[in-house]
């Protein structure tokens, strides 16, 4: 699913809100989440999962072409941990009516 697909699904579920307003809401949610992670905050969506920033320390790697050692600098990277309910939902066998929106 793409962001555009998500906007379509939300717009269909909320016919009283225009598609343009739905797009603004979805974009605002994503921007807020990105800003929170940028500020080092943890995001938890119960039943879905949690997002947090993990710090990868500087380390020495190898250039795969030459085998020479290369310094890899420290970096902060987003990490997603799936929630128990989502994990169980995904693990279920697909039903004949695959594509139904059950769960969330």
C-alpha cells in the first residue's frame, strides 16, 4: 500500500470529509511522527507497534570490492517493533476473501 492508497481508503471510510482534507490529515500524522522521531521520542500505537530511534555506533567495515577497511560513522536510525495484535493478524492464514479489512 502506498500513501496515496492509504488516503483513498481513509477517504472512502469518511465520506463526510473531502479527499483533500483527508490527505492533509494523513500528511500531518506522518509529519508529526517523523518530527517526534527526529526529536528522539518513542511512538507507540497500541495493537500496531512502536517506533523508536536506535543509535548505531561508529565501526570499521570493509569495502567489498577492495577488502580495505573503511570507517563507518555513527548514525541514528528509525526502528519499528511490531505489536502482538498485528503480528497475530499477519500470521493468520489468508481467508478466501483476502483483501477484507479485518482487524484495525
